[in-house]
């Protein structure tokens, strides 16, 4: 009874329902006042048709169920994270009701991002013989964020085209899109000849290896015989070499400014997030102890580490972050003072180039860290405070001015640092 009432209520929203109800009422009056076989047969036909409509409402599109699978380049993604700019292929397999034949089916899909943005897809399908349908479509290139599918909605009319019936179901479909990144081959900050690096800093490409074994890797042509790991080679059937630990270089803390007042345009914050992600990937590739501190609505931090798992957690922290922070920068840094060790690099990524910035940089120097400023300048205009002879340079602070992500590898490889 509850299902019938809900079906009737859903039909009340359609003007066609009132047309059908008016027709039934007229036929009822025709039977009551006119009588005869003709009126009775007509009233019987209307009742049969009304029963068909009720069955369609209860056992039609409302009974459609399905499963959704996501793939990227032919590989299933599930809840795995994918890279920004990728397109996801969505396959929706529908289980149709066997009691009622649907003349057609209109499917509505809605993909929602964590910030409220959404993308809609609509398609019509004609069911063939059998009880399954398969809908395949591709999303547009996606930006970073958490994505989830809302309930899949269906619409269909009866075979007479008089009443429209609606249904919906929710299928699992969540995934994460990581920020855009760019390959950084080299960072001059870590060079021996950099005037901003400490005496313990060495060139990344020539960091000397210790005698401590750190794992096993695939054999590379030119490896010495003494480096071959014979046990691993015998077990796997392919050549394996020993991997040794390298001499350590200073720990690095990346600080992301996520204050709402710092970013005029949304693109500037996306550039800042992509810069952080690119630096984390560089650190992972070069085995640099890197940590992350986000000055947002709440201060989030992770200590410098070489662990790929913790580095992946830092990247996931950037997936749905928004510039919502406020308050005093220095006070926020003091909250997580345990993250900032003496002798470490202090990499601040912010559009600021005023006294607030220099207060943070002086705080880093007082904490015996080496500051480095990546100035997010989405306008592309050179800031006069960062020209030679300015306060920025008189403070002897290394830094670059970044207008687009494609400039990052060049600026880090040959910038002022």
C-alpha cells in the first residue's frame, strides 16, 4: 500500500496524471448516468489501463538497478587516485525489470566534485531483448579533487506515451584526482655551489653511497659484479643489484599558504598546490627527506620523511584543500614548531611579497633554517620587490617568481637560488 501511495504521489507532479484521472472520472459518470454495454466496456478498459499504469509505476523504472565501474586507459581505477587532466571511462551496467517492457529509458548521471561543481550526462536507450543494458561514456578532463556520483535517475513512459515514470538508484563510484604536476629534473638549491645551501649539502646526482644496503633493484647495464645481489637473482630468475643508502642532505619543509586573503584568483591557488605536488614528487624521486605544512583553516603538518607511504598521504592531503585559512602566520608556525628542525630548508609557497612574508622568513632564520620563497604570481607581472636591489634581495633570501607551472623546472634549475 505504501508503494502504491508513493507511486500515486509521484504521478501527481505530472499534468498527464490529471488528464488520465479526468478521463477515468468522465467514464465513471458515463456509466452512472448513461449505462449500457458500451459505457461499461469503456469504463472497464480505463480501469485496465489504470492498473497497467500502477504496475508500471511499481515494477517499471523503479525496479531498475545497476553497477558502475570506472577505468582509466583500460585499467580499473576503483577508489584509486588518478592524475589531474585524465579522463575516466564510466561503464554502467543496468538490470532491467522482467515484468514490464520499457519502450525507452532516459538515464541521467551526475558527477559531483568536493567543492560543489558538478558535471551531468544524459543519454537515451532502447531496451533490446533481455534484461541487461550497458551504458559507456567518458568524463571530460578532470581537475584535482574528490569525486562521487549522485544517484542515477531514470525516466520512461508507458507504451501509450501518456504517463512518465521516474526511478533512481545509487551505485558506488568514488575516486580521487591528484593535483597537476610537472617533472623537475634538478633543483639548484641542493647544489654544492649554491650560496644558500649548507655545508653538508651535496649535488644530488653525485651523492655518495654508503655501505648500508637499502634494498634490491633491477640490474642496470654497467653495474659492477660486486654489486649484483646473487640470492635475489637466483630467486627471481632475472638480474638484480644491491641498492645502497646515500649520504643524507638537509631535511626540507614545504609550507603552503592556504589563507583565503592571499589568493585573488582561483588559478593562483591551483598553481600553488601543483607546485607543492611537483616538489614532493621530486623529493620522492631523489630520496630527499621532505615534509609538508599547510597553513589553512587548521594547521596540518607532516614531518620530513623519505617514506613513499607518508609522501602519498601528503599528496592526498592536497586533493580537496581550499584556501580557507585566516589568522596570524607566525602563530600558526609556532603551533607546529616540532616540524621545523635547525639546518632544514624552509620552502614557503605563497603569493605574499610583503611584511607578512618577511616576518615568516625571519622566523625561519631565527630557527636556524635556510628559507626559500616560491612567489605565486599568476598575473605574470614582475613584482618590483623581487628585483635586484630590492628588500627581497637585500635580505639574501633565495626565491623564484612563478607565473605558470611550466616555468617551474627552468626556474629551479637556473633561478636565483
